[in-house]
């Protein structure tokens, strides 16, 4: 029986590239102003870290196949066309090691650059299209989708019902998402969201809450803008689902850790 891991590699890349703590003569991490001191990883350390993290995910999930997706180009173009403020709070250049790590994942582990859509979208489309597949991620957006997923950071499997997935999405529609710069309905927090979502139909209730807060024209506009910003898509006209990559733990590349 196949067991296919569909991996969101953007967060994996950050884990791979995270710098090392500086260790003092006493063997303990060095601190300055009560904060740990870090030093960048060497290229050799980045290669090792890449292999350790990827092998760990595939061995721990007992995957027979996998697909991994990386941030490509024009990832937010469609969402920004509807919501110019989408992820506008994210500024600055990526870390110096970013391109090197992405290239490692692409060349050594056959990861795929997701162009024209976000990695989350590519992961979701594939897991819905490929039988016996599951999501590997740490991001709440993906782990809140219906199904059984693997949180590679905690090493735990997470099962989400359709009801739980619906509540998670519509809660975000109400309270917003700070990380993606999505405001939701001003003044509405988790308690207000729980009250609105006491009973189905959730979409109707949330839509009514938008109209009550913003008025008809602005309410419809805000609702649609936030919906398409938050909704992880399940199909895309320019995305073709690739063939999963076989994972054989007996092969030397996968077996030999040193």
C-alpha cells in the first residue's frame, strides 16, 4: 500500500537554514543580553541539515513516495489582485542562505518550485488529487484542513473532521490572520466568532456579520476579498499534479546518514 507525503517545504527550508547556537568553553550556549548568540551554518552544515530533516520526515511517516513544494515566482499575484494588502506586512529580503537551501531541496530531493500559486495551494491540490496521500506541514492553515496530516515539527499526526475544518476557516474569516495581514471583522475576536458559529450554516452567518459591520456594498467587497485571501484552493488551471517520487529507505542515499 502506498503512503504518499505531500510536503510544504517553505517552513522546512527555514528550519534547515536556522543558524547554530554559539557554544562557549563550558559547553553551554553563549548568551548576550539574555539572548542566545548564533552563527550562520556553513554550506556543508546546510547540506547535512537538509538531508537529516528530509530523511527524518520520510522515515518517521513511513512514506513510500513523496512530493515537496517550494516557493516559486508569482506566488501571490492572484490574491494580491483581489487584496493588495495581502501579506503586505512581510518586508525585507530572505535570509542569505535561502536560495542555496531551496536549490539543495530542488537538486538533492527533487522538490518542485510552485510557480503562479502558493506552496499551500500546490500541497492541497496534490493531496486531494493523489490517493493515499497526506499533508506534511507545520502551518496552521494546512493542518486545519479536513483529513489526517503529519506535523513534522512535533512528530504528531493530526486528524481534522470536516466540521472542525469549517469552523477553523470561518473563524479566520471573522478574526482575521495577522501573519497574512488579513483583518477580518474589526472588533471581533475568538469569543465573538464562537458565538456567530454556534450553529450552521457558517457561510451565511459570517456573510451576515460582514454586512452588519460594513454595510451592503463594502461588506460584500470585504467578505470576498478575505475569502479568496484565506481559502486554500483545490484546483488551478495552470497547475499539473506531478507524479510522486518513490522513497526507498534501503537505497544508500536515504540509508547512509553519515
